[in-house]
């Protein structure tokens, strides 16, 4: 059996086939997207003319290293295509995202695209969202109170840490990883969370009409 990492590479590289000359592309975040960026960088060196909008500082850095031209929303109103990863994809192609802490910028970029392609290995495809703790980005001010209010929805929010320090998102905010026993109604949970003052955004990407490229043991499947 191929190692899982190879499936991330296969999914990432497959997505580049959907990129056409002249397109403006939303560049997601994460290790699967990094494989897509590597291949896209090669295509750009061969003459492919595209511009990208990165969804995280990490993606921006890697895109710059790979020579992928970048732009931003001061110049672009709509993206032709966005390509992003996910932590979970359910049977209705709803997504749970934010494992890398980039969910707010990812949602802005992904929602600005005419078409959104999600790239995952098979382990991310689940019948129901929620085995992966739901990332929720919150304002630092009063985050403990925000966490207590989130807990009332039936989860245990854990403040994300990196090397013993509170993790700070690209937007200067904190992430609460919220473990629900199951997320049966993602639309309702998203709305309930968004009503809590201090919540910036949730990692639930619902009903976005995505195409999902799934790689398993070196084989590609397209879900839509
Ligand atoms: C970052 C994300 C990523 O897309 C998600 O975590 C998937 O990452 P990977 O491809 O490394 O498994 O939502 O906020």
C-alpha cells in the first residue's frame, strides 16, 4: 500500500489539471495544498500564466518561493477557482476545516471562487463531521468567556497551543478546538456558534458546492 503522504501528493497534483491559462486561483493551506503549489510552481516556470491569492501566510511564503505570482482582493473581485484541503468531508460534501489554523482566510478565499476544489486523502472522507475537533477562531479579548459560551452548545473547547504557547492565527486571533460528540446538523451548529459574541468564524464550510478530489492508494476519485 502507498503511504498516505503519497495520496496527498497525488490529490494535490491532480487538482493542477483544472487550472487553465489566465485564471485567478485561490490558494488554500495545508500539506496537501503544498503539493499542489509545488506542481503549480513547475507549470508557472513552463509558462502557465495565472495569479493566486493565498489563504495563509505559510501559503504566501511557499508561493513566493516557488515563483507563483500573487495578487489580492484590492485587484480581484472573484476568483476563477480555489483549491483547498480539508480535515473532514461528509457525505453531503460539507467540510470541517481549520486544522492548520487558517480557516478565516480560507473561507474568505474559498467563498470568492466560482469553483472550489477540495483535495484530500481517503482518511478525510467521513459519514458525519465531528470526529475531528471543530476549530473555531475567536477574539483574544475575553476568550475564556467566549469558550464558556461555546461549551454550552455541548462541547469542550480547548485553546490551541503550539510549543506551550497559545497559537495565534494569521489574523492575531486564538483558535478553540471544540470536540462535539457528533455534528449532526452542521448548518445549525455554525449559526449557533456565529451568534456568540467573540466568535470570528467556524471551521464548518457548509453547502459550498464543492468538487472533492479524493486519493486512495494512488487512485483518484472525484466526488461532486
Ligand atoms: C488549514 C486547513 C487545511 O486545509 C486542513 O487542515 C488540511 O490539511 P492537510 O492537507 O495538511 O491535511 O483547513 O486550516
